[in-house]
């Protein structure tokens, strides 16, 4: 049975996030009109399928079963380079009149409209129901794969762009999709900084090292 857990604050403690994000089981979090699924590691082998035409293999829709019926409309909408030659891609439902569901996953590189992958690692996800209030920048959901790679999504609020500042001093842009920013990193802690259209900083959120 999926475990109900409390909302993650904008500046969560490392202990709280470690309990939420590094659990070996999926955990469903209900926050009013929204719930988040955090998964320590979920992998699947997919048969050939065409995401662009809506012909999705059962393995993918099974992995996204927390979306409900919207899993049948899954579509890749954004991606960026990820670890170990993979990409971090963001999948969402196409049902704009109902729940808006998203799921980040790691898969092989290619065009955005390529067929669904044969190999993938799901990195959690969430669904937001119609009428849910817009959340400010900095609220966090995410997961850890147990091998040092952490995947987080952060509510965008008024931020038009964000960047990840890693503990090694490197900086890279966060991937934005469906009013969320997505980042992955190894180790930690890391920081996500949000900026408005003028380039002014509007907030920052610290992300922990879940492997400690």
C-alpha cells in the first residue's frame, strides 16, 4: 500500500527529505489537490512503441499507473543531457481538461518525438488536479536511485528560469516543463536558484545529499 506523507516544505531538512525521497518503496503524497509519487528506483524494459502516435507499450503505462487513465496519453515533452550518456526526459499526460500528470525518467538520447524507449528508469512523478492553486517557486518533490543520482522537480511559481548550483561549484540550467523545473545531480547538497524575466533572483532552495 502506498504510504501517505506530509508535504515537503520549500526548505526541507535533510532528515525529512531522506525519509521521503530515499524510501525503497513508492510513496504517494497528497497535498490538497496534488499528489507526488517518489520512487527510489523503478526500471522497465519497453517494447517498441511510438510516443508521437500514442502507441505506448503496456510496460510504460504500467509504470505510470499512478496517473490513472491519463497514462494512456503519456507524451515526452522535454529532455536534457543526463548522467552516463542518458537523458533526463519529462513525460506528461495530454488531458488538458483533467489532471495534469508528469513523470521524469532516464532513457537513451534521441529526438524529442522518438518512440518510447526500450530501457528506462522512472524517477517519480506527480499529478495535479484542476483548480489546484499555483504554488510559489521552490516547493520540492523528487527521488534517489540508490546509486548517488538524485532527481528533483521544483515548482516554478513566478520564475521563468532556474539554475542548479552543485556542491563542486559547477552551474547548469534547470529543465523547465509543465510549470516545474527538473534537475539531477550526484552528491550534494545542491542549490536551485530561480530568476524572473528581468534576471533578478526570486528565491533559492537547498537540495540535500540523500546518500549520506
